[in-house]
């Protein structure tokens, strides 16, 4: 009974890594999107385990909801389901794998021995909505307001880019 | 009461886990030619960073990290909107999302 949380943690981690691998390895873009959704749900479960309920919900709503629907919509819109031949050479793929492996080993070797002391006072309510809202609207009010400007600019940019120009080839 | 994960799982495990996710994202960016899948790999890397920020924030009992994750998510949403609009525009002009065909900016 004592080790239950460990089993849950290892299972979630394994599923997350497998789904992330599938994102990269899947030939069909639709499969990539769906396994990315699985990855995001597993990450949300991790956030719940870490007592960050607010971000777990936001992760599901924003990432698994809005962003992945946008990806799925674009893939279906462009009709990419019949996958084209990947044109990257095996040499480039081998190089990418070597670069990735070296990066992973370097990060792990650098951070393996570091000690992380626990804080003196531990507050369980760190990830709750009340705490985050207080910090967000007291210390980070200006960035919060600037995000609205960012969204406005992004919206205008997306509409500008998506607009059909005169003399362009039609779909 | 301190959450059970904080008591039983060392913070290093989260570092290894997040590095693995990040490296998978790097390999995806380097190996794939489909612009949309490259974009999804970038999202994977962003999420690895989010996970690490939340883990440190919980272990240190400091809400600032989670506020940063909130901002990262907001920026990622804006980024995806613009990026996908660019990809759709590229598809309109080239009839493909293969980045191998977009070599006009090379050199």
C-alpha cells in the first residue's frame, strides 16, 4: 500500500514517454496529434500528483483542448492524411539521434549529484487557485495585462496571414 | 501535510523525466520534414519545461514558478495561432508542408 504512489508515478511517466516517442515516430500526422493529446493528459495527471490543480485544469483546457484542436483542424484542413515520403536521409537521422543522446547524457550527468534542500516552511496550498490568483494579480498584474495585448496582436497576425491575397493561387 | 509524491519521489527523477521529454522534442525537430510535426515537437519541448517548472515550484513551495507556467501557456497559445497560420499560408503557396522544399532562405 505504501508504494502505490510510486507505481502510479512510474506508470504515468512510462506512458508519457511512450506517447511522446510516438509523436515523433508516427508516420501519419493524425496519429502524432492524438499521441500528443495523450502526452498532455498524462502531464496533467502529473500536475495533479504535484498538487498543482489549477495548472492541471488549464493544461487540459488550453493544450489538450484549444491547441490540439487547432492542430487537428489544420491537418484535416490541409488533407495531409496520405503521408508523403519523408525525404530526410538516414545519415541526418543518425546525427539527430546522436545529438539527442549526447544532450540527454550531458544534462543528466550535470544534474545527477545536485542536492535540493526542502524549504523550511512547506505550504500545501502552493498550487491552489487562491494562492496563484493572489500572486498573479498582485505581483504579476502588468505581465497579465500585457498578455491581452499579445493575444490581440496574435489574433490580428493570424487573420492577416490567413487572408487570401489577390492574384494568389486558389485552393 | 506534504504531498506524497514530494516525500517519495526525489526531484532528480523529474529532471530526468523532463530532460527525456525535451530530448525527444529535439530529435523530432531534427528528424522530421513535416512542418506541423516539427511544430508539435516544439510544443513537446515547451511542456517539458512546464513540467520542470511546476515540479520545482511544488518542491520549493513557491507559487511564482506556477505563475510563470501560466504565462508560458498563454504565449504558447498565441504562438500556435500565428504559426499554424504561417503553415497554412505556406501550404497555399507551395502545396506542401515539407520543409525541404522551403530552401529559398538558405545561405
